[in-house]
């Protein structure tokens, strides 16, 4: 590329850059962009560098602005100032409330940049009868129509966005989450001096923030059902931590494990900088979620050739089939228990070859 070609300025705005599927996908999108074509800035609203663990994964040419505010609302005036200074061509958001604020600000203050809003969960997951949340959803539904592009993570989500928010079809683009395959393979064989595979037991790994929507309580009850049937040659490792300061989900889950006398079968091992090392040791991956946008960790487990037991919290059509996994009904203890038994018989021959969307090529046309 000729050096005289002017780069497009793109700004990503995110509340925090700690952990979790949304943050990781944003990281993968940023790292996938060709630096010869884009001048990239990431604005992180909350916390400092020690709080935002994923910053270390960004490529060195990405400019980062850490506002270190207590919440997104207090960060918003500073975001507006940064956008005025940078004068970006594109602003990319991946949280509904951030997208709403940026679209509102553009309507009131700016005319020059385009807004891409990536939706992180199915609109039906956000239905609420609480007055304040109903009002918020009305505002979001009005302003999301003003986005230049709305990114859905699946065809199912695209159809819901069009239906729930009345967004024109041509403005909604279904793009599967990016997977950084080279990084996953590199980290999977990294020496972490921590062995979870032992004694010939069938080992399951689950990864996710400790919260009710992840369905770990259902998983625990399913394991109890299996143990009572005599299937005791297995163990489960749950990677994740609490992110909700008002509710200690981990304590409740650990209490449930103790009450059901499953402490030698289920282990909570906390947040791990490198979950791929543990996924690589596992015999299978399990997703017990009640709700998801699209679980990126399933794509990562498939990349490592791991059979995946998942709930039907989203549509896995074209991703999970009878050669690489099992889909069971969500929030169903018996179905998940049977899936745990059946997945042990599944012989996965190879990893799934996933083709990543070319964000560089696409964004150059925006």
C-alpha cells in the first residue's frame, strides 16, 4: 500500500476490558485489522491497566485511552471530548448502553462519523417488565435504527434485531465471532504447571463468568444425578469469577456443591489468564447457559478439537452437529445429565476449521 493513502480512523468504545466473551471478541476484531489501513484507538471507560486484563493482548500499534472512571455515565463527557479531538471516521461499540449513548451524542453534537453497533445478546434476552428498563429498551429501539450498521452474531440474532427493534434488513449484518486460532494453539501448549487431567477420569471444563445466566447450578444438579446413577469416573473444572459486586454467586455455587457432596467431582478454579491450557487438557467442554449472545468459548473449544456439550441457549446450527458435540434443552437437569453421559462416547476426529470474517476488507467499504 502506498504511504500517501490516508488511513481510516476507527475508535472502539468499551466499558471495561477485563474478561468475558464480549471483551475478547472486541480484542480479536481490533487485532485483526490491518494497521496499514487503520488508525485504531480503544477507549476503556472504567478501571486502570491492572483492572483491564485484556490490554496486554492488544497489538502494540493500537492506541489505548484508559479513563479510569467508576461507571460509563461519568466517562461519557470525556468520551465526547476524545471523539471531538480524534475526529474518527468510524466508532465501533459492542454494548447496548454504549451504542445508545454514542448514537445520541452523534445526533446532538456530531455529523461526521459512522457508528457500528455490535449487539452482544438476543433482544429477547433483554425483555423486562421493570419500568426503567422498559423505558431504556424503548430508547435503544429508537436510536439503534440510526446506526449505520448493526452487527448480529448469528442469523437468529439478525432476525430478532429486525423484528424487535424494527431495523431494516440491509442495516443488520450477521457476523460470527472471530477466533484467534494462532493465539489459541500457542497458549494451549504453554507450560502453566497445573495439571487437571489425572487418574483416568473423564475431564470436563466449563468457562464463564459466575452468574445465574450461565446455569452452573443446573450443571451441579446434573452431576449429582449422574453420580447417583453410578457414573463417578469424571470431574469438572469451572473457570471463571464473580463480576457482580452485589451478588457472590461463587459462594452459593460452592455451598451447593458441598450440600450435594460433590466436592471431589466439581472444582472452581477461578479466573485464568490462559483458559486454553485447561481446555486443551479436557476431554470435553460443557456450556450450561440459560442465555447467551453467542458463546465464543464454544468456537475456541471446537478449534482445539474438543467435543462440546451445549444447551440450546442460542441456535448452534452449522456449528454443533453429531460429529463434534451434543445440544440439549436449557435449564433441564435431566437433559444435561444425559448429555454428560452421551458426550463421553463421542469420538471427535479433528478440530473444526473456522473461517474468520475479514473486518479490514469490509470496513474499508464503510
